[in-house]
């Protein structure tokens, strides 16, 4: 890894510099895009797994293809 040096500046100086160099609007736009991207990632983490679980359940119902992995077994006329 390469050594990194961080510089700390007061918030007021940072925003003054953004405003002075006409960078404030672009900075805010970039932050908004990053937040939206992170929200999408979080939403996908919560929904993709549940959608896959639902698909497995539907696929394993009698008459809808071969038995898939399920958390609970169910009885059919053949194994009752």
C-alpha cells in the first residue's frame, strides 16, 4: 500500500472554495448520485434474496416442475 497524507480544512473553508471555483453545484450533484446509487444497492440487498426465495417456493409447488430446495417439507399423495 502507498502511504497517504490527509489534510483537514474547516468546513467553512471547503464550502467557500467550492463556491469561489463554481464547483458547489457539481459537488452536490455528485453527492446526490452517490446517495442514489447506495440506496439502490441497499434496496437490491433486501429484495433480491427474498425474490429468489419466492421463486424457489413457487418452483417447488406440486405441478410446477421438479422439487426444489425448500425450508419445510410438504406431503403429497405419493408420500402420505
